[in-house]
C-alpha cells in the first residue's frame, strides 16, 4: 500500500511539475511573439517613412525638371547619395 501511495504521489507531483513547465514555456512564447509583433510594427512604420521620403524626393526632382537645371538635379542627387552613404542600416 505504501508503494502504491508513493507512486500515486509521484504521478501527481510529476503532472503538476509538467503543468508548471508548460505554463512557463507558454509565457516565454507569448513574450517572444509580442516582441516580434513590436518589431514588425516598427519595421512597417520605417517602410512608410521611407516611402514618404521617396515620394517627396521624386516630387522635388520632377520640379527640377521643369524649373531647374541639370546641375540642380545632379547636386540634389549627389546630396541624396551622400546622405544614404552616411546612414546606417540595422537588421534584427
């Protein structure tokens, strides 16, 4: 009888421990997915900002084609290229 009760208690303790491990793993997964969602949202905002900037640069270049000179366009493009070369790209 004592052996049976020991096995029974061991089974109960094992089940509780396994349940605790599963809950901890689920909490870690939830935190990981939350962090990934935040990174994706930040990335989406960065893409929107880049698209906005490109649209403005193209509008400026279009304006130079009607009102400016080739030297104005070259200077503007040189400035853009210089800014791009100075910027850092981070990948996570």
